[in-house]
């Protein structure tokens, strides 16, 4: 349902009008529409002892020109982030760089971002999108890895049936993996449909990452899985600095603070940009409590 709503032109118009006001309902999950707003949020998070990953929102561009423009904007953003003195860690989607139009163009655009990022010590995480792009995303990642860009990581979704194999594939490379449950609606032919099955897959893959991965990112707000991760790391003698937890901006801030206080590394994904509506709708769809928060905020807008 929320995937369909994310494509609604009427709802997007309403959201654009009200959502990003100073106290707008989208501000809970979106740091702002500009890089300067995101930097101010990032500084606040760093002051709380949190690590950062800035995510310039945008996906599914329709032309090569738009994909090239996105690559140029990312290059500009890295310069602004460097000048601001905040942590140099960014996130991107390959459909924003043209993978759905022409894979070679996507590779070229990603390389244009990675070259200055490598010179200036940025880490770049490639987010995973829905299953039509899973294999292509991994292939593009491996292409850049073989070109000696090691300042990159990948996200894998535990809900997909193929992820155990993909995880081993990335572990063999020595690539840094961000493990997420997955926020896209996928058919039973490619993905687990029951939460219990997704959770079981996540725990199994978390253990594989802690045992054999390279500085894995355990990205979840699920307290039971976080507890399982902490227990497994302690049991195996895995130090807190060999992995990190990751969470989304505006989600479970209490839990973020608890983990930092307990001595764990916690990275917060900080999304920003004018194309925030599809991302926002996925966050609402993931957790009913998020929907009630937005409804209350929207009623205040009336």
C-alpha cells in the first residue's frame, strides 16, 4: 500500500507543501532539503557521540542527463561536507546514477564520485534497491572493487532468498556489508514473506558477518536482534570496534543513545534532499508507530 502511495502525485504535492516546514511532519525522518540543513543535523548527532552517513535522496532517474547531473551533485556535496569538517561518509542508490538506463553510464558516474571521494578519504555505501536491480548492483560494485576502489561498501537485504550466497560473495572480497531487513515489497519467489523467517535469516547472516566479514554494519532497530548481536559478539570475543550498529535518522533515538552509552559504535543515516517523499513513505510503511506519529503531526498542520 505504501509503495503505491509513494507514487501518488496528489499526496506528493501535499507532502511537499507541508512536510518540510520548520515543524513539518516529515522533519522527524528527513534532515532537510539542503546539504546545509543536513550538516547542522549531522553536527548535533556527532555531539551525541554518533557516527554519520549522509544520504542524498533520489532514485529511478529517467534520463542519462539526470543521472549525470546526480553524479555532479554528489561530487559537489563531498566538497561541502569536507569543508564543513563532519564525518566523510555518504550513501547513494545506483538508480539515481542511471543503472536502469545504461549500466556503463552508471559505472562511469559512480567512478566520477569515487575518485575524489578516495582522494579525500570518504567512504561510500551503495544502497540496495528492489530485486530487479540486485544482481546488477552487485556487479557494478564488483567492477569498481576490481578497479581498486576500496572506499566502498554494499547493503544486503536479509529478506531475500539469495542473500546468504551474496553475503559469502562479499565476505570473500573483503567488502564492508550493511545488513538490513529490506523495505521493498517482494514476491514469495524471491523473498521471505513472514517476519519470523526474515528475522531468522537476519540473525544467521549477522553471525556470518561477525565471524567472517570486514567491519560489518548491523542495521536494525529490532531490540531482540540487537540483543542477539551483542550476546553473540561477547560469546565469540568480538570487540565492539570490529562492527557497528546502524539506524535511521528519527527512529529509536532512545536506543541509539543506550548503545552509545554501552560502548558500541552507532551510525545514523541522515537523509536529505528535495526528492524525499518515496523514502519517507517507505519509513512509514515499515513501522505502524511511524504512521501514527505522522497522522498526529499532520493534524497539527490543519
